[in-house]
C-alpha cells in the first residue's frame, strides 16, 4: 500500500515477506514488515488468528507521508465484520502522525492495540491500549480476542566468563523493526548502544562507520542492500559479519534475528548456524542470542529451525523482545556493560 511495503496477509494469502498464520479476528496494520511478521507469528503460536494484515511501508508514519496508508487501512478494518480487534505497529513515527493514527483508532469503535517502537509507556485511551514491545502487543491482542496467552518464558543469563575487554554487544539483524526494537529495549534499560536505527540522534551511526562499544546494525537498510539481495533473502552478508564478530576479541555477546516465511531464505537457521560454528573456531567464548520470527506452518518450520540453532549452541528466546531483555540483563553482569 505504500513505498517500501514488503509484507501483507490478505484474505489468508501471504504476500511478500509474510508467514503462514491461522485466520481469526485480529486485524493488523503495520508501517513495519517484520513488525507485522513478529506480531502475527506470536499470535498464531499462542492460538490466535489474523483476519487481515495490511502493510503500509516503513515510511508511512513519517511527517512527509503523514500516515495516509495507515489511516486508510484502519478505516478498512474498522468496517470489516471479520475484524474485532485492531493492532497498529510501526517503526518510530513522527509524533503528529502518531497522534493522528491514535485518534483514528479511537474513532474506529473497536478495541485496539498500538505499538510504536521506542515509545514511552502510555495509559490506555478509551479502547486503545499501548504496548511497549511487539511481544506485548501480540499478548494484548490475544487477550482482547479471548485467547489464553502463556507466561513469557525467560532464561537466567549465564555468568559471563569473558577475558578482560571482551564484553561488547554486536547486534546483527535482517529485520529493521526487530533491530530498532532491540535497540529501544536496551536503550530504555540504560545501555548505550549505537545503531543505524537508533531513535536518539546522538547514538545514530551510518553504515560503514567503525564503532568501538555496543552496536546494533539493521543490515536490511538501503545502505547495505545496494547491488545485493535483502539479507532475509540471502543472508551471506549477515553470516559473514556474525563469524567476524565471534572472532573479535572485544565482542562478548552477539544478538541476531532469524526470520522465516515466504520470500525468505529456505534455511536461515542452517546458514546462521554455519556462521556461528565458523566464528567460534577461533576459540572465543562469545554468547550468541537469537529469536525466531515465524510459525510451524512456514516453509522452513519453526521447530526445525529452532533445533538447528540450538544444536549450534545458540540460545533461542521466544521473541525478539525477550531476547533483547535477556541481553540487557547479561550485559549488566559484565563490568563496564553500560559503556
């Protein structure tokens, strides 16, 4: 529905980068491709279903575009009898445009959940709830739809045993919204992380910048995809960087995503696992943390992909937000982790 739009599920048909999810009553609108994928996959895994998922392109909630496609999509779902719950997700939006979207949701007359990446906590307004992560948005939507949601399963971070000077985080993401969500979780937790998707201008860096300290890269950014496929299609660039990070004596934690579904690589976990094994051949003790965005009915198969990563020694958390919070707790145990 707009520039840079790569994800939709219309009448049960996945379009572009999308996952195989059950039908249901929850309608999604996303100025965020992997945001739609993460939320719809989590809803499916917990037993909920999607009526429609309308992608609008990552630039739709910018001041220049002014949310035109998002507002139109909200109107469509508001009039759709098969949709009883609305969910809107977006990369960090322009404030005036975000306010306009919230106002339109209040007018829609249906319970709604909003998740703007990096937004501060906010009290409910009428029937509109505000979630602080994509995971929380999916949980809220399921509860509104009467779906029982399991408790978030977290793991206890291991005691780090890094040599002196080896404790920095390197986040290497294929999904832009997942990268920005990870940055926001860590930033809000007090960690100073530079990134090409940082909302704080003081921490934003351009592709190709050499960074010492904590870093998260969105490798699907236009600067990385000139003349090459998106890393969700061909993950060679990301895999090379994972192997290099694991061989870097300054890196102690590597955070990655693994996105399944149509149009994605046929075996992203296998490719990523090979990179992890290659990188660890140098003998470093870096911890690799991952989440998988996808469902069991995706062509790659969620459980099989998870088994592949775990067999390579990757610790897999149930969502990107949980993985990011796990990393936050782990870095707090490293001396100088907040640097």
